[in-house]
């Protein structure tokens, strides 16, 4: 299963990275066993599998799965899964030396004010979790001298952690792809080499091998394989592509403009005039990576086919409910799109407007009638994998239950924003631990109807959105008759967002408790760096009352986040999560049906920080502060993971240019 996941990731994230990241065996950037002051490149995910045994581990065999992500030019985070056991021990056996540890790493590079100064970084390993086997805090200083780099540092380890005391490392690049390396720690020296290469000229890989003396003064070898992938894999324009693209106008033809948008899967396209401004309203169904993709086509084709001379206003709808509006100055827009680089960005940003339109947006527009306009909202079929896992437990390195879920959204012609949403799941495969009656059997994916819900979306004011629904829903294997309402208030330009959710679920079967969820959320967005922080408080599933906080960052359309769940001082968990589109950039439209994948498929790995019932363990707690509900989410689905804000649009105009060049 691990090899399949890596292969799938390799196919999805076809890379433009020239070299794999220099990962040390424990998972941070560095040399062999020790860190340096370098940081993983921003927006780059690196995974390494290695057979490295820390000297503090006495088992015969040790295997590590490690990863690191560059969050910014000064910060990286990562994790490590270690599996160690003796030769005479069965791999499935629990007990003895059959242990596994799941831990987190973090490193912060301090600013430098002079190129002559060395780089300095601070970091922690195994910084969270009840079972801490590798917990250390360290400071390291590095300096490059030609083809060589030297580092010295000091670490303070806890409970016999391997990274403890003074350490040093050095590397020398014989060629851009081949390096010699050595490090020193705990009165012990290791030496090795690293070779970097690309698979199919797309996938950057690195292999490293080394040797060190073990506790019996015998040489112990280690080997590791690293794969690096960009998280914003398809959102960059090559210089050649940009140079060959020019947006040029044609004669004004409203029908040809509408036809062009409908070819891309848009419906309810209307064109009109408000003074000297061309106004376009549209409903997008086929571009689900980012709301900016359909806007780029609407604006680009408007310039091409409407012959706009002054301004263009575009209004985005969802089942005829107005969501978002932008207005551009045509001259500044064309200069920005056709210019090389970002030379015209500032002027274009200054003359561009974005806002949440009122429900009566159409009243002051002189609409042009067109006989070819498609005013039917298509049926939306969404297919996506569902995955339940146990990672790094005493029962296995990676246990899983895999299934396929289909969500069908059928618009109801009884008013704006009304639809029936049905979802069902079928199992595909699972490991032994997820078999019925086994340790994770209650979390296995089974065949079932997940939900059948009637829902309505409406906006009482321009910056308040409401989504309500009633119907049948499931939590695990339990069925409920449920009602749910969510609200989203986005004042001003959307930097601050306030949400609320109230749900009541009446259990169908005796012996199953009814459920009430009452949650409030505040989210702060820093769209210049595509980063956000949110906090949610209230009553979660199973009557748990607590706080959940998330800090996340977008790399293209991939969102990476770290979260903490808090119930009490002795009841805390945390983890890392990733959300990404598992669907083509342009989804398939067949007649009046859209078939697509998920625009926000999410996976998380969680560890227990404090456990009130089993102190000192990393017990899996599947439902801690969970908030199950209807699949369609107001913030995630309708408002593009809450990115659909004026502030986000104005701070991501380079994405508008990339989309225009890539999609037209």
C-alpha cells in the first residue's frame, strides 16, 4: 500500500524541481544524522524511506518514513514514523521490541543581515506526543564555502534521545549531483555520500548511503531514498509559454462569447451593459480547483469577443445565487496579461475591484437577450476516495480501509439555490486490522447510503450566506434524521470570517444517542502569504466540548495545515492535514451532467499529546472533537475553502494571469 501511495503521488505531482531536497535520516534538512541551518524550499514536500538505526535503539532492525515541507523561506515542518523490531520477532507481533513512534519536527531559520554571516537555525524533534523517543531541541550554524558547507550545533535531548550534545557536519559537492558527507555526534563519526537524479526527467530523487559504528563498535550501514514534489505543481507559467501568449480582441459578437463560455461548461451566462461597462453573469460547473480559473476565462473571452473599451464586470453565480463580483479596467488588464513578468501588476491591482454582490445585482443592467443561452443547472456527480487509516500504531506501520464515495447534487427548479444531495460509499480494500471484529474494525469503510438531504443556499445580505438542510445522514454505521444550518459572515474584504453551525441528529435505532452540534468559528486570513488561522469552539460529536485550532497555508490549490484539539489540560491531540483537488483542472461535462472528482480531498495524521485515560501512549482517538454533518459545506464547497473573498482575489492576481494563459 505504501508503494501504491507513493506511485500515485508521483503521477499527480509531476515535478519541475531540479533536485531532491537534502534530507537527513531523522527527517529534517541536514547531513546524514544531524541538522544544518538550511530550510526545505518553500512549497516543496520531500519524503524519504531509510534504514537508519539510531545508536540509542537496541533492536536489530529499524525502518523510517520521514517527510519535510517548506512552509516559507524560514520555516519547515515534518514528521517521522519509526518501526523497530528484532530478527526473531514476527512483524505483526505486539510486544517486546515491536515498537513504532510517530513524531513531528520543526525548524526555524533566523534572518541574516549580511552575506558574510553564517546561517543560524533553531529546531525541535519529536516535539509533540505522549510517547517521546526522539525529543530534542537544537541550535545549528552553517556556512557555505565554495562547493563545501560546514555546520556546528548543540542539542539538548530528553530521555536518552539520539540528538544530544555537540554535533557537527560537512558536505562537499563533487558535482551538482554527487556529494560526500560526514557528521559527528556523541563521540561518533559517520561518513557517506548522496547522489541526485531524476526519473523520467520529472521526478527528482536522491539516494544516500552511510556507515557509522554501533554500540558494539561494529560498522553499521544505512541507506535512504528521497523523493521531492512541489505542492503547487501546475500553477506556474514557463517563460516560453508566457512569451508566446498574446490576448487580442476580435469583433464584438455576444453569441460567440456566450458559446465560448458554454463550451467550457458554464451555464446561465448573461451579457449586458451598465453605462459603458460590459456586465457578465455566469454559473461555473467545470473548473473546481479555484474560483479564479473560471473568472480568468470570463474576463479573457470578454475582452476578445465583446470588444470592451472601458470596464468589464463579472458576477459569479452558484445555482443562480450571486456569490462574487469583480470589475477590471480593460487597458490595465490587457497590459498585465500581455506583459512579461509582473511589471504591470501594481497598476492593474489599483484599478481592480472585488466585492460580494447584492441579490438584486441584475436590476440596473440592460441585459442583452440571446437565444443560445443554456439556463439549465447540471446534475453534479462527484467521485472521490475515502480513506480510514492507522499510522504508526503497535498493530502496523500503515493500516487502512479504502473506499469510493459518490456524491450526486441534483438542482431542484423550485427556486434559487435549492438541490437534493445524495451520497453513497462502497468499500475497495482494507488491511487485516480493519477487518470486522479486528482492532480497527469499527472504522472500516462499508457499503452504505451516507446521506439524502434537501438543502437551500441563500444570502440575506451581500456578506452573509446561509445553508440549511434536512434529511438522512450517517455517522459510522448509525443512521440519523438530521437538520443542519450553517452561517458565514464575511465583513469588509473577507480578511476576517465568522461562522456558526447548528445541527440536531435524531438516531433511528434504539441504543444510539441523539447528537447535537453547536459550533462557532473565527478565521483570520493573511492572503498576501496565503496563510490563515482559525479557532472553533462549542459542542462537537459525542457531547465533547472543546476548542479546535488550525493554522494553514495554500501552495497553489494544495492546503497544508497543522491543528490542535483541546478538551482539557490532560486531553489534547494534534496533527497535520492536507487538502487538495483530486480532479482534473477542467472537469468533464456530458450533456447536462458534470462528472468530477473532489475539489478538496482531505487527509490528516493525528497524534495524542495528552491522554487522560492512557498517559504515556499515542492511542488513536478517531472521534475526538469531530464534527460530522452533511457533505456539502458552505465555506469549503460554495466559497472555495473560504478563499472566495475580495482580499484573496486582489492578492492573487498572478494566478489570474496564469489561468488566462493556461486555459484559453
